[in-house]
């Protein structure tokens, strides 16, 4: 009857991981194929105070994919997702940051994800579809501090699924406050395969990828702006990566060059 740092029963969280994981696995690695890279990094991480920072393409499926990779690594399965037997003894010391407004959406799957370790926070820049400007709720940051003190936390610094959106300084302030190991994660393909929520399949046979990068060499005494710049570069959402993608899209293909 062990409880986590927020007072929730661990067995309930484990059950939710198993149920939500089995459901999400079908879309990730049956109807589509997910490639995993760099997950051996997870074997060398400490048991707590680890912050995963990732780009964001869907509300729920991104989180599910990263949790699959972490749970597989607990079983020393790296860089692949086999049959999901690893979900019957999942890694439960993982939490993820989610917008409170999103997690209150109707439907049973969001409720499962809520029980699987969500840390709900209020957006400081948007509420009910409207732009707002409000102070960070200290209670929200305290919840993240508590989660880091007991395990690993997944967060999405952009706070939106829009590609190359500006990062939020709140993530940098959390890093300065807690001095965690910061691990960048880069995901791709989810926007093509699923709808914005990540609950409905749009396209089968899509190549999905999750790359776990080496921890960032963070100067915790640097400014929040400097740390945020380093994070955005780590998750390949900075201006230089935007320029690379634009250049790649503008260049003619090899076959087109040959035909000319």
C-alpha cells in the first residue's frame, strides 16, 4: 500500500501505466512503427532529480511514447519496443507536467493519464483559448519540486504543439531552483500519425521516432534566458534548427536534380 510523494497509491499508478500503456502501444508500434534511439542514457541516470525536456506534437501520445521508452529501459531493453510485457512491472517514479485545462477534458483516456503521474499546472499565457498574462502559481512549481525530489519529471518547455514555438522561462527557473540532470528528448512523426490530442489515429504506417540525448552541461548560475536557449537547442526547436528545416524543404530532391 505504498504511496507516492503526492499521496497516491503506487499500485493504482502501476495499474494505470499498464492499461494506458497497452492501449497506446497499438498506435505507436502496431499501426505505426516507432524507432527509439539513445535510450541507454537512461541506465546511467540517478534515481531522482532528473528532468526530461522534450518538443511537443500531441497532448497525450508524446508522453505515452516517452513512458514506454523509460519502462522498457527499466527491463534493460534499449533502443527498441518489443512486445509490451514491460508494462506489467512499469517504472512508476516518473511524473509529467501537463496543463490543468487539458487534463480536465472529457473522456476516459485523459483520466487514465491523469492517474498515471500527471502534475497539473495552470498556463500563465493562455486560458480557455484566450491569451492571458498571469503570474506563475507557486503551488504549481512546488509540485514539480516535490516530484523531482522523488523521481523523474517529463516536461514540454514550449507548452504547445506548434513547431518551433517560443520556449517558456518557467522551465529554466525550475532548473535553476532544483539543479536537476537535464535530458533532452526529440520526438518526430506524431503530428502526422495522430490528431492534436493524440487520441485518434490519422495515418497508419507512419515512421515515429523518440531520441533520448545525453544530459546537457548546464550552468545553473547562468541566466534563465541562457538556460532556455540551451534547452531549445537540445530539443531541436531553436532558430538554427528552424533554418535547417526550411533550407532542407527548399532544396530540390536528388531525383529532381537527376531529371534536370
